[in-house]
C-alpha cells in the first residue's frame, strides 16, 4: 500500500547509513507531521510512539540508532514549527500525488494506533491533506481504509466533517 512512498523515502537515503538527519531532509518533515498529528489530541500515548517507530523502521529500513536520530530530528523540527506549512510545502513539491495520498494514510495509521480518533486529530489531518493538495474524498477513503484495517469502533461510511 505504501510501496511508492517507501521507494521514494528509501531513494532519499541513497542506501547509506546516516547517523543524523539534516533539517531539510524530507523524512524529517514526514516524521514531524506524524508527531504533530500524535500531539493534536493533547496526549501522546506509548502505543502511538511504538506505532510511529515501527512504521518508520519499516518505511525507511533504518536501524535503531538511525531511527533514534530521525525521531530526534523530527521532534526538534516539530517543536520549532509554528504550523504545518513548513513541512507540507516541501513535501508537496517532492512527492507525487499518490505518495501524498499514501502519506495521509500513514498519518491515519498514527491516529488509529490507540484505536480511536479525536476531533483535533481529524482537523490536523484535514489541514495537512489540504496543504498537500489531497482531496477530501481521498483523505476520507484513507481514513476509512485504516479504520477498517485496525477495526476502529464507531466508524461509519458516511461519518465525516464536511
């Protein structure tokens, strides 16, 4: 499902191990957006952190030390950001339409790591999707796919904000 995004992200590293990640590395932007979505509901649970690490380890094929460096770089970038635009503007230029849609799916995976979604998480992903030029239809479809896959309770086909 995320093959295209995974290939793109893997191509960015050139297959080489990096102990640290530059602030303008697109992978830092992706992880910073994930962190912003995790924090949107005001609580970051251990299960969300574990889901984030597992997905990034899978996507990037990095070892624990590299993952720690990536998470640290993403956390630093996120803490300095005042909005989503800092990250979405560069990603919009570098990712294809399909990769941007896959990124929205990844964000929904982070949201549903704890089995539920909040209004604030919804809003964060809506804003990110809008800035990435991902349509509301595609955003909702990704949300429904992830919710169905994880068996989230209370998800209905027609349920969504406008």
